[in-house]
C-alpha cells in the first residue's frame, strides 16, 4: 500500500494546512509573522496578462471615475487591480499613510504615478493641506482647466514667488491676470532664467512671449488633436482659447512626457492624479473639508485611532449629505462590531488596524487593540458582505506582509514606516554613525501632538489637557531611496508572491481564501527564525 501511494497511482491527497476560518477560529490574535501561506499550483507564467479587470469576486463593482492605472512594468505581470473604495479602484494596491513624516504632495504624486494613492496628513493648517492637494491635482493633466495665470503688470519677482509656491514657472498671461481673461502672452522659465536680481522689478509684459509668437488651439479641440499640435509645434505650452481670444485651458509638453513615463498612473476623469486627504471627526474640521473639496480631493480619510465613535458616525452622515459623491474611508477599526456601525453610517471603505504600527504604542499604553492579522481577516470577512473594501493599515514591515494582508481579504495596504525614509517623504536627511537617516514619528507621539492639534485630536486629546498620554514614539529610519524604485520592488514582490500561491490576480487570491482553497499554517518561534536569514557569520541584505 505504501508503495502504491508513493508511486502516485491514486487520487488520494492528504488534507494539509488550514483555511482562513480555521486559522482564526480559536480566538488567538495573530500577527503577519505568526503564519505562512502554503504554495499553490502555478499554471501561468509571469508574462501572462489577464484581460478581465472587472472580475470582482469580493466587492460589488461600481464603475469608477478613476482611470485604471499602474506603472509601465505591471502590464506584463499579474493583475493587481483592487478597490480602494466602493467607486475608486487602483492598479497597485498601495496607499501611503496620512502621517506628517510620510505623506505630503511630493509623496502623493509619486504614489499616484506608480498606480497607488497618497493620503495627505492633517497635522497642519487647513490651507496648507488644501494647497498640497491642489499641487497633486495640478501635477499631471490633459487639459489644465484652471491653470495659474498672471497679469502683464506683475513683475519678474512675482514669477519666482509663484515658482516657489507652485513648483513651476511657465504661466499664461491674460489682460486681467485671471483665468478666462483675454490672452496676451506666455512666460516661461527660459524667459527669466538669466535675469539678475536687480531686474526682478521688470514688468512681465517686457519679457513675455507676445500673443503673435504663440501657437494656439481653438476651444473644443480634442485631447488627441491638442497633443498632435503640441508635438508638432515643439512648444512647451499650448494655450486653448475661444473665439474672443479668452483663455479657456492649457496643455503642457511636460504632461506628454509624463504620460510616456507613467502611462497607467492613477487618474480621475479629468486626467488629474488621484489624491486623498485625512481629516478629524471634530466639528471644526468641516471648514477643512470644504477647502479640500474645493481643491479637488478624491477621497477623505476620517483619521481616528478608534473609529467606532458617535463623532465619526455623525461626520460620515454630514459628509454624505453635503458631498454625496465624495468617497469616505472610515476607521480605524479592528472588529466586525466596530465595522458595522461605520458601514451603517455609509462609509465607502474601512481602515483596519490599532496599535500595530512600528511607532505605535497604543496596545502597550492603552491595553486596547488587536494583532493585525486577526484584525484584517475579521473585518474584511464581515465588510465584504456589504461591498465595502478594507485597507490594512499598520504592521507592514516587508513585502511578504503585504501579500499576507491581501490574502486575508484586504483590498489595499496602507504603509507608513515602509515609505518613510524615501526621498519623497517630508523632512531632511541627516547622518548618524555614517548612516543616512530621516526622522519618522507616530502621530500619537508627543512630538507630533506638540506640532499641531490635528495629531492630538486623532487620539481624543484636548489642547487643554494638562497631561498628554503619548500613543506613539519618534525615531529615525534608514534612507530607502526614491519611491520610483522602491514601489516597483513592492509591486514585483506582490506579483511573485501571487504567482507562488497560484493566483493570477488579487480578486482570484481573495476568492481562493474565502472558498477554502488557500491554505495557511501557523509558525512557531523556531519556524520564524528558520524562515529568516540564519547560520551566517555576516551577510548583506539587498532587496532590490
């Protein structure tokens, strides 16, 4: 009989591993390190591309205004399209955390270009945050329908001020200095680049390119036609004017170049990059929300360490009544009971995690929270029944943790420490003991709370509190280089992880988990040691 089994002459296959329900059935709290995913059957090569991007198993698919997008290399590998919210999908399931040492405009732009999205923090003034959102929305577009416009009587010095504020120095010039005014010229960086400071008082009209030297396109021109005119003219900017010569929009050559470099970036129906922003649940942030909506924010994250509160429920209802089309991410939650209240209030996605971040000490100080693996599975299993996607927030230390979070039912993964230290994160680099570092801190740290009350509000701390209880720490993190190299590494890791599992897409991965086909196994501490680097005198760990 033994010989018969060894030769494979039978259909008998021993039951091996645990399905998701069995893994989390006994009430133990599991982190990502506490289990592994057992390998599946590979019946496809990495260059096989699934054509069906709309095969949602987990979520009720609603046609999204966003362009399904990803970085160039992804077009040759597994489909990682996944839902961020009910109405927004991303080609890369990666989200940068709304922390003041992680996400401002530069990070949000880089994440969107790579197919993910950045959530801009609110540990700042409403005006600053709205301006960061505006920078992202203006970065990459087809027709720029609200370009920054200057007037002929403004000076060269004003151009440099605008460049510092907006990050570019090419502006259309209209008679009244406003959008919709009669176009009279165009100013570019090359027109003022070599002017000495004593010439900064020169009127723009004396140095600009006059109207008769400009290449124009008529209002109503299609995007393809405008692109062709811009390419053939070899100009940097293409103003679009109506019959009266009034400026109605603008097109930039730099946008054409960006489209070639990032043809599948996360964009809305106006071809602008997708961006999110965090707000608190306090009444005073309703003004902040108004400014963010005016700036064009695509999704709002209600930022609270414990999202199951009457304050968040009331804010969700207020937002849905005032801005019915605005997508709202609620949280943070770690149980199905917490999730139920926010789903009933109308959230479009849930952010899952409490105390699992590398700089978070909530579980230690407050004795409240939940191990992240259990949190993601329990909330996702409940939320999927209502078509609400889940964002796994916290505890992501490696690309393997990302694969595990997605396999447990998360639709996207939010990262803080994994992205901090990149060149796109806020802050300056410094050296310590010969290592290049950047500051990184939790939003519940005293440093963050003292910088702005937005961080304190997240942890239900009042400015009048004589004693603030920190729920986070401040530290340093090693330089990771640019997002444009690090995120492709993360995406490639997810793709190869899915291949080892035998899942051609994230929707297939989730369907395998809920059908019981995907198998897990718990790890002892010895198994965790064995699964890492061991037994070497020294080694160099290069990930990409």
